[in-house]
C-alpha cells in the first residue's frame, strides 16, 4: 500500500472508538493476553484531556493503525522551571495485515511532529525558559506502558523504534502486583515491616485538612521535579478523595512521608479517582484493585523505616477498605516493595526518550 492509498489524520474524540478498540484487541492480546483492556477504559484513555490520537485510514478501511500521544507538565504546578511540557508517544499499533507498508512510519512521524512542536513551543513557559525538553516512548499520566514491553514478541517493536532514533536505556522498569486478603495472615506479614517506624514513634493514616499545607510542602521540597507526582496529591484532595492518600507522621505529628493508596471498585458507577483514571491496568486485575504510587518520605527521615512502614500500612488500609489486590506501577527499586509481598506483573519495560531543543 503506497502513501497515496491512506491518510493520517487526527482522531475526533467525540466519535466512536470501536475501530481502535478492535485493532487493539487484534494486536496486543495476541502477544500478551494480560494486555486486553475493557472498551470503556480504553475509551477513557483515548479521550483524556491531554491526549491526541492519530489514525491511518484508507477508503476501504477506516482504521489501519493509530498512535496515541500525551503531554504533561514537566514539573509540579508550583515549580517555575518545570512549566514546559514533556511529551509521550504512548502507543502505536498497525493492523497486522497491513504492516510493512509505511503506515507505522507515517503514524510515527505525525505523532513525533506534533509532540516535538508542543514541547518546543512550551519551553518559554518555564522561568527561566527551558533550553531543552523531552519526549518519552510511553507516557507518565495517563499511562498504559512506561516503555516497550520486554520479550521476544516485542523485540521487533523495540528494534523498529531504535532505528527511528529512540535511545533506549540499559536498565528496565517493572510493574508490581499482589493479592489482598484481609485477616490475620496479612496482619502478620505487615506487622514486622511497621515495627521500626513505630519504634521511632511514627504513625500512619490519611491526612486531615489541617495537614494539607505540610503535605504540599513536603512534595515541593522533595519531589518538585518529578513529572506528575506532586500534582497527584491536590488532584485527589480537591476531588474529594482524601482517603486515597496515606501519610507518615513523626512523633510531633508532622507529615514526613506520603503515598497514593487509592481504591476504585470497577463497575460501581462511581467517578474514578485521579490515580485510577490515569493508569490502564488496575481495573483489569480485580473488581477492587488498589493502587500504591508516588511513594516518598522526607530525606531527613530516610533510614527510620518510614518508607516501608508507610507502604505496609497502606496495604493494610486498602485491605480494610475492601481492596482485593494492589498494583504498583513503573518501579526501578529492586526488592523494596517485594518486602510487602509484591511480585512483578507481566513484562519489564525498556524505556527510551529523545530530546527536544530550542528551534
């Protein structure tokens, strides 16, 4: 099929996503069954405010392939030097029966052109203006994958992107999961992990409104440059999901750590919290799969057991609230979360990015 036989255009988010869903179902689950995604969840990711989708079509086939992109602010809302955008090429799929005809390259070029311009045009939003931005292969929030899944089935895709200028790192990241069954067994698992922190007089729980200023100050001081991370906490609080945050408090009651510990019941009809809206996979892992994310403690508190104690306490809190499992995304730490019973979920990811400089 020559380029004259198909066109690449921007998908209209008010239109049906059935053709895209059908293409997804044809391509990804055949390589890895766990990567099947419910139609409504996929649609929500396609129509997210920061999404732009490019579709390749011919007169006889309305969806030969698609590319999903996102943009997100590089730093927090309060970080002057982090107001420019980071781009993400989240997904690129071509119908298996129409590959090796230039469609993937055309979608890649359209997506990359859009992201490059969006990032470059945003560099002056930061103070001082940024000299460089980045585009990642994958995305931050919303996120399906943080990179290309590992394994022989996905190796041709990794090589395809590498030939198009994507620089892959040497290390891989991973998602984690564990089932949650409330009761004595879970309590016995978590209690030793809480011990060191509680011996230091720490306690854990959801923040009160009076804790918000300290929580936000902690995020600004320690994690201001972490893309998407600090902004998740006010997003949850402002939308009425305060209980989806779990904090560590020192003996004086100061906030010295915080994590997302979010719960959403699939099919409940309730609005998704910000964490579940942003991630693709928790809703495929049970009717009430929790999320632990954005785990961080004050640098002055590290080594006290606050971090692992906060995660253990968050698992117990999710169990108390009715979670049947918990998902932790995009992990680089080796062995930390495994202490709380988490194991790798599906494939590791090869991460890649490219730079965008001032034109």
